[in-house]
């Protein structure tokens, strides 16, 4: 069997205003090679961008059954996997789950690989996390500040205001 090297996937998401303009940043590392990705949207949330960063990183992997180590500062994403929340949400067909479109998309790409999730503290000097944060902010709020028109996040649905 062909033994491929592990892939290290670093991710971050950002949203200014939450909801507001936002973006994600990804750094992929494998056997000395490195790839960066980012994208911004005119209106989205931080959690959507955190999850989309992981999805985009996993989708960029060119072979099946890769050993992938995901490093994220998002408790939302990491706990969904490591604490079994995702399995529970799947059993309930993603009913009453925020961001079901992204969780379904994540599930389809996640099962193609052997993925381990590692939580890291954000803004704590971790070089790849700091790079991902800069990519995410530049793609979202930074792009808007520079006058760039961003596309809408196609899956973002504003929450209904509470009557209480």
C-alpha cells in the first residue's frame, strides 16, 4: 500500500459584526509543500467561516483516505467532532442545528479521510493560526474596507429576531 505523508490543515474564520463581512483562511502543509487559501463574503457569521475553512481545506486534498490533522481555534468545530455532537446531529437529520448546509457538506468530505481535530488557542502566537487569521480578516472585513464588493454567503440565513 502506498504510504502518503500526513497533511496538516490549519484553519480560521472571521466575521466583523457577526453577522457581517467575513472570511476564512486556510494553510495546508504536507511533506514540505504549503498552500494557502482564503475567500470572503459580504454577510456571514464567524462560526460559518470557521467551519467553511475546514471544509475548503479538506476539499483541497487531492487523494482519498489521507491522514489529516486539523488545527482550529474554533471550539464550535472541534467540539462538534471530538465530543460527538456531529453524530447526534446526523441522527436527527440536522434538525434545529445551525449551519446545516455546511455540516452536511462537511460530513461528505470528512468521511473521505482519516481526520483528527486539535483545538488551539486563538491569538496566542501560533504561527499558522495567526497566518490563517490574517488571511480570513483580509478576505472579509479587510476587503470591504479596501472597497471590494464581496459575494453573499449563499447559505447564510439571518436568525429571526426574538420576541422576548
